[in-house]
């Protein structure tokens, strides 16, 4: 059997052990575990990295703990507008959706854009028309209603602030985190893939779109270099073209994955105030999970090693 590897994230931010309950920690750990093992099973059985990242992200989207799919945060108008993207390193094909509502699994719609349209990024009502055409699974408002998210919106409305999932004065248990989800994988054929999905920011308006559906910013995959999925303050990640920057440092400067991640996450992003992190895997299956925030929900597994699940620094 050839080597395979997979990593996932469920968001980064101020996630402190001191403010986490044992029960909540267990629920997050279990959610991450379940998602990564579902992706790993596909890789172990000779499936593609594309199938593995889609499956892992779908499970995270179905879990209300994470800010994607079911657990997506509320917009200013009390709705859910989700962004997602996917990219295949084998041929650089990619697909993304932005500002979609009522889609149960935005990552699968992004994959449909990649494989069943001539486009890369579809947004808003046009994306919804496309969703109907490809029979994407639709869910009603009550599926996306999560009490904790609703309370976050009420607090954000009071202070008229736009908040990244949980921010300091808008969250439970004193944690500040970005709850976007993502996965990267290398399959036994040597092909890389990345996927990212998010509900964006609580109280967002004016059709705000973050980095998650922007190929090169929140998501990138190229068999020559690496696959990357980001989480954090999207505006900074777009300005830094984070995912592609890591790939470029490997391709044009010959850096290792670790060196590239250190420069981008721990130096370049920090200098402009871009809080967050990412998961990355290179063509050899090396994995890096860097973040410049207090914590990041994350997990990794490869064909030889044990499962690692982490939350704190
Ligand atoms: N990057 C996402 C955005 O800005 C947020 C997150 O990672 O939680 O929309």
C-alpha cells in the first residue's frame, strides 16, 4: 500500500483549556475524530483525496459545533449565507460557492461547480439556481437554527459589531474562535486535494464573503507542492493570498512545507494582524498544522501513524 495522509481543522482562535468544559472538549474531540476517520477510511481503501476531503468536511458541516453547514452563524438579516470551496491538486480543477443559503452541504455544491459547470465560483441566487439543477440537498431554516448561534447574533446586534464566530465579547466560555472547517489529503495515487467550508462572520451584511471560497486565499491544492485549507480573519487571509503563498514558497523558493508555513502564518500574517491558522500537506505526505492564535481544532492521520487530535497550543 502506498502512503496516504489527511488533516482537518474546525477553526482557530482563543480556545483556552481554562475556559473549556470537559463535556464540550469531548464533543469537539469526538466530532474531529469522526470526521478524520471517515476521510481516512476512503484513503485506506484506495479512494481519492478529493472524496476524502469532501467526506470529512461534510461530517463537520453536519455537526452544529462548527461554523459551517448546520452550525453556520447568522447574518445581520437573521439568515445563513455559506461559503465553500474545493480544489484537486492533480489537475488544478476547483469549484466554489459563496453566499449560499439552505444548502445542507456547501462543500458538495462546490464540488459540483468544479465537475458539472464551466466555472470556478458561483455566488448568491445564481448559485442557488445551479444547486437546483444539480439536485443539491436543500434544508429549511429550522435545520440551520442553533440556539447558541442565535444568541451570538443578538449580542452582535446589540453592539452593532460584525463578529468572527466567537469573538472576545461575543462568546461562550471566554473563547474566541473562527469556526470554519477544512480538510487536506494525499491519496495513494499521489494526488492532493483541499476543501474549506464556513458560515462566515456573525452579523455580516452587504454580501460579505471571506477567504474560504477564494481559491488561492483560503484553499489551494497543487500536486507539485501542497494542499492548504485556512481558518481565521478572512480579510487578512485574502490580502495575504495565504494558501497560494505557501505553495509558491515551496515551488519557487524550494522551501520545505514547515518553512513556508512558518513564514506565512507566524510572520507575514502576524505582521498585518491576521489571526488564525491552517492545515497543510505536501506531496510527500508531510503535514503542518500552524496557527498564530491560542488554539485550533485540528486532527491528522497518515498510513503509518496514530491519530492526533489537538485543540490548544
Ligand atoms: N475565514 C473565515 C471567514 O473569514 C472565518 C473562519 O475561519 O472562521 O469567513
